C-alpha cells in the first residue's frame, strides 16, 4: 500500500503583502546594479507585480519600456497540463518585443510565482527563436515567490524574496475556493458576493 501524499497547504497572500513585496523586489533589482531597458510582466499575476516594479524603478531613476504578455496558463488544471506537456505552452503578445529589442538591451521578466519555471522558459525560448540576433544577452527573472522543489528547468530566478512549497492563493484568485474559504480569508468579498445571483462556479 502506497502512502498518500499530504494535501498541499494553502497560503493566502494578502494584497498589501504582495504590493510591499513588489516594491522590495524592485529595490533588490536596483541594489544589484541591474538596469533593465525592458520589463515584461507575465499576465496575470506578473503584470500586477510588474507594474509596481516598473513604477518603483522609475522613481529610483531607471526608465524602462514595459509591457504585459501572457502564456496559455488558465488556472490549476492548466498548470498541471503544462507541467506534463511543456511543449504545449503558447506565448502571446511578443510582437512588440520582436520589433523593438536589441542585443545590447537588458530584459527583466517579472512574474508572481516561479514554480515549474516552464512558462518563463517558454517565453525566453520563443523570444530567442523569433528575435534571433536581436535577442538581449542579459535576461533576468524577478518574482516574489520561488518554489525550488517544483522547478523543472535549469533556471533559477535572479531575484526572489520567498521560497515556499505551499499552494499560494494570490489576492485576485477566487476560482476553486469554497464559500467557507472566501468567508474566512476574504470576508469583504463574501459580503460583495452575498447578493449575487451567480453560483460559485460562475454560471447564472
């Protein structure tokens, strides 16, 4: 009889905590001496963190070109699928970078969590295949949360604040949460949803 693995511990990340971590991440980038020319936030969570990182770096005197891109990630089931089949990861919104970046530019890719690493790996490989000789030599990764035990690539984020194996529930995430979890961890949201005619699954 095989031993059943324990369920993942859920850690609910507060919005204020994520905001502060994004600014700390920006300061870590700045203090390292790295001065990105481009900041790419990976939709969804990385675009939120990327906004704060860009704003803080600008305040510190670092001007950057900044955009959001997205991969084919669509929640936990999508994550499981891409871990098992990384070649299926699609990357959208890179055209501007193909047309604008140069070899001598410095690129910072920002996400909220570096878990398997395969989404960011797909972004870098797609950029490299399309940009060819214009692909920046200096590409770095910044995330608040790193899950080393889940990493399936040879990459480690250049900048990160926390190591964890927990199931992270980010401030914007509610899909898959029970009503009890929302009431406990997001009571203000439970009040907002109380009068809604939608079911927890999202259908009318």
